[in-house]
C-alpha cells in the first residue's frame, strides 16, 4: 500500500489537479502543496458550490485533513487571508489547526508584483506571458539569497532589516531603470506586520511535522501546481513558470527525502491546453479550437484568460512520464470530447523533413514542429454519468487504451465531469 503519493500536472498546467486532489484527499491524512504561488488556481466543485483555491491545498474542503503550504511555495499573504476568509464564509475550514505554513516559504512583496508587470511591459512582443502576480521576482530573490520568508514575519526587527536592505535595490531599479514610483518602507512594513498578526498561528517547521507524520504511518498527498511542461528546468523554456513543477520537487519543496515518496501520478486532460505565450504544436487556432474552449470552459481560474486548446500530444506525454517517473496517469475532461466525430492524437513531430519522436528541449525547434496525427473515431455518446470503465462507450475505451499504449503509463482514474463524484476510479493510488 502506498502511503505517500505525489500528484503533478503532466501538461502545461490547468489539467484538473484541484478536483483530483479533492477526490484523493478522502484517502489521505495530510495534503501538501510543494511549489508555485497564487499564479495557479485549483477549481473544485462540491455539492454544486465552486471553490477556487490559489494557495491552500484543496484537501482543506474535507474535514479533519491537515493541509500544509510547503517551503517551496511563494506566499502572497493578502491572497492567503482572502482564501481563508472565503472558506470561512462558505462554512469551510472550521478548525484552524488544519492549516500549517512552512516558516521557510518565501513571501511575495509589493515590489515583486510591480517588477513583474513592468518587465512584461518592457519586453513587449517578447513577453513571457506571466500572470503579473510577482511569482518570478519572488523566486529570483529566493535564489539571490535576499528573500523574506514567512518565519521573518515573527521577528519584527529581522523583517525591518531585510525590507530596508531590499528596498535600496528595488527602489533604485524602479526609479532609475523603469521610471516608476518607489515604495515607502514604512507602508510595506506596517502592512506586513498586520498580516503577521493573522498568519502567525499557522507558521511552523513543516518539515519536522511531515517527518513525524511519516513515522506515524500517516498517508500524505503531495500536490503540485502548474504542469511539467512549465518546469523552469525541463519545460518549454523560457515560456515556463519560475519553479520546478516536476515530481522531484515534492521532496525539495516540502522538506522530506525522496525515498519517502511511494508513488507518482500525473494528471492530463483528454486533450491539451496552454495559457500564455510559448510553443504549442497541437494548438487548434480556428473554429475547432474555439469550440473545444467553450465546451471545456477553458478559461484560467486565476486570471480568466482564455486557454489555447488542441489535441492530445502523446510526444509531450511520453516526455512528461519520463521526467516525472510516472506510476500512473489520471485523465480529466473526457466528457468534453463526447460530441466529436473524429479525435486526433499527436504521435510525432515533423521538423526539417524528419519525424521527431522525442520532445525537443529547444523552444525554437518545438515552435517549428508540425504535429503528426493518428485519427480515431469519436463515440458521440454522453459519458458524464458513467461510473465504471466497462460502461464507457467502446470508442471512448479504445481512446483511453490507445493513450496508455502511447505514453506507456496506466490510466488509473478518468474524470467525466466537474463534480466530485463524476470520476471513474479504476485504481486507487493509495491502495
């Protein structure tokens, strides 16, 4: 029996991880978010009520579950407090002891958000397509060893000293390079001290907590944000996020050893989407893509931006399985394909008169690749009320089996709708 399971996105994010984590949280004792910031949004529907969470693991929607924001996350305290208030207003999160925040998680500061927006504006046509939420600049400060961490909120003089030092550089950049207004130290300091009063009870050494939970035999679900193809090392660089989104980060971003992870499961849509800039070989740019977007409700949970839509990319799927070491795959939004006569699967890329079977690491090459498709018949039947794999339409079963053959990973859960119960559990990763 697997005790510790990692859930990661296997595409460019937005694969439906929030719903998956919500489902699997029933079988877990502890749920850990290990990277990213509020540039990611997990949408969960519970009894017809929609919850959009950006920082707190979606396991918070189940009573008695411990939820941890790990050290690999960058935290905007204003957004975190908004989430807590939203949950309380909807009758959730009644026990405040169920949320823990790593003292080593870095804080997003107002100058991070300002720099994020300004840099995108300066880049013009070469912009990356960030959310403008300050995620990248916060991770930059982390690597530059000048970041401010959640634990610093508990020590006023430390916070004051770090803030004073950082503003010398940030205000110089804003004023002299970007010709923007500066930040007043007093304003930021008072603002973050007010946050500290509300967040302090949650801040602790979560690495120690997780170690003790593992020794006690607790079942732990590690929740990633974004997707593997947005990983800063392994994604379509530079059109990526600012953190490592692959399964290996579950250990680094939560403070446990990699030997403690029992199983890695990827989440992928039955088709492919992408938000922001960057190469996307199977993108459908015409009416077909718009129809897929509307049918799937493909708009960003965080920004509301329309997602680019295309066919399932098995080349990218094989790559994602390799860099994550996937033990299983969860397929979401199968129902979005219910009304199609024909369904395409990308099985290779045509580039420079050659057929590529391996995912290129160079975004310039990937941008020039043309997809090579395999065509399958659609099923033209509704799947949203199906609860067993054997009761899916035959062509839907064939499609799923073909995806398994191509990516060489078993599909263990199939989601056929937005609701918590609209999922076919073929294999429970905790069992």
